[in-house]
C-alpha cells in the first residue's frame, strides 16, 4: 500500500487518447517530475484538467498531454492519484509509464486499483466484484444488474440480513447465560417466527442473485451429437453468421468452437463440439474427449439429431448419457424427407423436450432460442436481480443452509448452544460475502480476474 502504482487504464492500441493512471502517496510529486505545464500539478486544483508536456529523463519532450490530480479520499482508490491523458497509441503511454517507473513507481497488478479502493474502505467487496460485472456486461439487463450491486443495493440487503441474524444470536446468548429465567429473553415461538422470516427473505435475495448470475455469466450451452448431424450449421444459424466450417464430410469439427449471442437480454455462450463417435483418428479422438468434457460442464446441452437418418446406437448411447442432465433434443434438417418423427423421438426419449428445426434454412431457430432461455430460467423474466459471482451465490446459499438447520434445531428443542453455533456459521458466510475480515487468499482470488489498470 506504500508503493505508487501505475498502469494504462485504457486498452492498448491506436485510439484517441491513452490514459495512464497513478495511485499512492506522492503520486502528484512523481508526476510533476515528467509533466511540464504553466503550473505544476501540485499547484493545480484537484480534478482540474491542465495542458502540459511530458519530458523524458534526458530532457526530451515526447508528448503533449492533459493531466489531472485527485486528492486523497476523493479518488477511485481513495488515495492521492493522477491521470495523464496521452495521445493514443502504444509508444506515448508506454514511454510515460517507463519514465514513471524509473523514478519510483511500479506497474500495478491486475485489479490492484480496485483492490486499494476496497482496502481503503471506499467500496465493499460486493461492489468491487460488481466493477468486473459492469466491465464485462454483454446486455443492458446485465449492465443494470451489476450497476445495482455497484451502487451498494446488494450489500445493504446483506448487512440488514446479517444484523437480523446477529440480533437473534444475541437473544439466544442471553438465554444461555441466564438459564434461571423461566420465560427466557426470547421464546421458542418467537425464534421460529424470526427464522422463518429470515429464511424467506434470504431465499428471495438468493433468487435475485441467481437471476443476476445468469445475466452476468450467461448460459453455457454445448451443441452435441454424432458427426454430420448439423451441429456447426446450427451454431451458424443461432449466431446468424458463418462462424463454423460446414461440409458434408463427417468429423469436420475437431476442436471446440465457442461464441456468444444475446437473446432476451441473456448472453448464451455456445460451444460447438466435435461429433461423438468411436474413432481411431488421434486428432478426432482428442476432439471427442473435449466434447464429453463440455457435456459435463455445460448448463444446457443441445443434442442434435439428423431427421433424415435413422436413430443409431451412438444416438441411443448419447441419449442415455444426457438423460439425467438439463438438455434439449433438436431434430435438425426438417426441410428434407424425414426418417425420424417427433412422435418417435418423444417415445424413445420421453423425458426430453424435442424441437424441430432446419439449421440450413433457419426455420424454428427463434423458437429454439426461446426454449433454451426458458429451460434455464423456468420461464421467469430475468430482470431486477443483482450482478453477483458464483462465489457470492455459494456464500449466500451456505448461510441459508445454516439458518434452515438452526430452525430445525429450535423446532426440535435441541438446545440454544447448538442453534447459536449454526447461527455463527451463517454469520461467517455473510461476513465472507461482504469481505469483512477478508483473507489475502480471498482477495487474491477475487482481484486476479481483473485487467491491469482497473
């Protein structure tokens, strides 16, 4: 925290401007060593852009820039900070950072500016994680969800939830410390009512979080099936572009092809996999193994069957593999004479949702997109949630599990001491979610996902 850090805050490459960011005690004095204007930055008002030039250590002028300083407590990191707006391009910004580093600054680690904002108390951990959600948002709904979390709405609900649990635990502690009181500080019935209300509120919050997670992470969807059934054609139809090579030769796709499109505000991450079959070709065998891995990792499996061919043993085997997983059956090539009917498929795979399409002519594709989204969301409109991460979902789920266990303990009269232990577990999970007493390992994990300069 004592270091002055620097990084490029804008993307590398040719552009209108390139913003170099500095943060840490002494940033203004350091910037003044290479910045030459009518006044030094230290003599300029905070948040006031001023024109000047950058000079190298050997006295050569190398760029004309705008620079601005931020006072301690009134910057992104809550530290003394400077931004230097160079001309866009690789060399001006690179030269600026090289000169700053030669005079005592160091290059920032991924997410280090946001990490300092958290450590300095300007934002909490959910807000810090929401920054990445805002940056990576792929739809308006995803942006709004992450923005709600960034503004502190999610953390406010969590703190209220944590306060309620703490209050109940405190009441139970009093009863445990003063057992001679006949009626107790809080009755068993009141404890149960409080717990039921907290669990209900927590489940509603968790539902909002799951909606936000879908918006943030998208639906990971694997297109699977045996070779030459039209998987790549389906990918191209969903994307409305020729993303994958399509030929009549079985086994054209040997590696995973990934792409994303947005439908009804929800990002859908499509993976076109190699056709699943027995093969002695070494390269194709690797592709088949990747396909099997994609089946396990996906949120949704879109299993493609060729309507112009009879069901094969490979089809039946794949049907058995995905039957217990969330999946759709797509009967492709509806534009040619059919050898498999919808009724036949429904009879062979009664638990599967079957959709008939023609990937070549894009018939039925929009209906398929609707069904893909509904399979994951349950038909519920995914809006109004909070942009959260899988880590946050896990913490909130664990906190609710402990509350349900507490309710069971109280209802069965198993003792306040055991109930208090479960409440403590629930509070610990919420504290972890909020970043209260966060460990270095947790912070490293969270901020390692950020880009350098944020």
